[in-house]
C-alpha cells in the first residue's frame, strides 16, 4: 500500500498528522507493506522570508487576527504537539518560504531518504528555530542526514518542476488544505484527525 501525504514543512498540523499516522502504523500488522511518499504543498507560496518577524506577528498580519488570538492559537497547538511527544518552540520559528526546502525533499526522495529528511526538516523548524529558506542551513541538515550532491541541488533550480507538479496534482485530486493523506488513492484523510481515524483507515485501505 502507498500512502501519499501532501504537506508543508512549516505547517504545525502537518507535523501532528505525520506523527499520528506513524503511531497508527506502529501498531499495524502490515506496517512493512506500506510505502510513504511526501508530496509538496505550500500553505502560503507568496510568503517572503522575514527572519526578523515573529511567527505571532506574521500570523496576525496574514490572518487579520490580534496578537492575543494568535498567541492563544499557538499555545493550543503546542499543547497538542506535546501530547504526541513533539516539542514545539514556536517563539523561535522563522518566517520563511519553503520552496527551496521542498526541492531538497525531492532530492532526498531520489536517494531513498525522503521520510527521514521530512522529519529532520520539521524538527529543525518547529523545535530548533531553523530557517527553511537558508541555503547553508539546509545544506547542513542535508549533510547531517547523509544526502549527497545537495550543494549542487541547492545552488540550482533542480526539482522546481517536481514541487509545482505535486501542488498541481494535489489540486486535481481535490486537496484544498494540508495535511492530506491518500491511501492507494482509494481512501483519504484531510487534517490531523484523531489517531483512531488513521488506524481505521489503514485497516480499510489494506482490506480493500
């Protein structure tokens, strides 16, 4: 079975959904028969990288909310993350365009290291406050994972078309928000739903 996941690296609910799926898969008897593929999606493709801007200030500006409302929202999602063993440090988060990081994910896929690269990038963003649009930061993370030829990729436009194709493909199958999980293109989950939903969908999809 193939599970395709449309998500963005800086989407807090995408990381929650990723972890919920993984926990559901841990207890699934056919775990070794599942292939996971991450598809690119940018929540805000227009965003410019602004390291000097706090994530709360950015979200207040983008969503037309007050700083107090955004702060409460982020505190809520931080508590949800903590329940899944994820240590969100959103006060460190850097406002960044993720297109370059998505290109790196396609590079990682070509070397069979996409899943672990996705995890490392999300950890770097949500816990360590790393800039997902910074060439040297991404290269450092790529080298840490063991990806080869990453410098050439980051210094070029390679895989740009792959990123755009993922976004287009998502729109064609009805992806309007992320995370979005497609199970063999037969079943789907939209959003970071309860883990029981992931477990039930795994059983249904595998039993088709």
